[in-house]
């Protein structure tokens, strides 16, 4: 079973490094960010370009895992390819699940007024603390990804996420959300699984629980038996 992983804003494959080794299938491919064609490129248009990088493998049975912005991209990719399962982590499926702050941002000219990459990088410590990543390893992990992120991608992602329009939700999705998500509040989201106390970056420190949920679904698809949660720790 092929597993595609799509990281979020200013993230890369390293966001999955705690989760990926615990998955039942190790046939994993990371869909790294493409440079945006322009700052007003929609997530739908972006996903169409990203899909071309895997189109040749479209006959292979596959699932997709998207985290945060990567979840929105995964929803768009699912319109282009029939994935066996769409796993969404710390994200939203529809603009209605976004908080008012993001909805308000749609009225702002984000393609002209945006958070510069240098400012985002300078605020890593307080931002990660706010998001519940209080240990030094977690902060350094996120800092390393933000430091290596393309400034053009950071600028594009702010505009694209705020202006995402979607009316088609995959019927085979599994949405895993933290009850204390700071970016997408849990009360706004209709998730299939809530991780009690999980924050936006729970993929890093609650990977056992996420892998357990994902592996239960993978086991059904692969005709295998998933490991009990107690054996994954």
C-alpha cells in the first residue's frame, strides 16, 4: 500500500518522522512543496500541479496523509485520484471549519500584506510555546523546518489557506484532530477522531495514538492485523 504524506505550511518530510516509522505500510512517499506559480495561485491549482508529480503511479493502490495545510491539499488531490483512504491531521475539510480570524483574513490583500519569512522565523520560540511545543527538541525541530522553508511558499500559503474554497469532501476520509488545536479550534471541526489534549503539532508528540488510528484503517485495506496500541509504545 502506497502512503503519500503531505506536510503543512513551512513544514517538510521531517514533520512525519515520528509517525512514519510506526505505520503498517513503509511504502511511503513525501510530497514536498512546489514553488508557487504566483502568490494568488489557489490550493486547487497548486494540487493539480502537485498531482502531476505522482500521476504516473495512479494505478497503484494508495492512501494519503495530510497535516494542516497539507490536509487541504490532500482534499484537493483526492478529487484528482481515487485514494483508498484520505487521512487528515490537524486540518480542516471545508472553509466552514475555519476560525473567524482566517475568514477575516480573506478580506485582506494578503498577496501584498503578508507575514515575511524572517518575522516568522524570529518568532519560532513564542509560537511553538503557544502551540504546546514546550520542549527544546520540538522547538528545534520546527525551527529547522521553518529556517529551510522557501519564503515564496510561506507567502503563498498564507493567501491560499485564507482563500480556500471547497464544497466536495471525500467520503472515505479519516479526520484526526486535537481537542486543544490552536490553529483550527476543535469546536469548529467535525472530526472522526479527537485526541484529548492534542495540539496542532500532536503529530510530533502523540504519534503513537495517530499511528494506531491510521493502522487500524490500513490493516483493513491491506488485509493484515494491526498491532495493539500497547505494543506500539
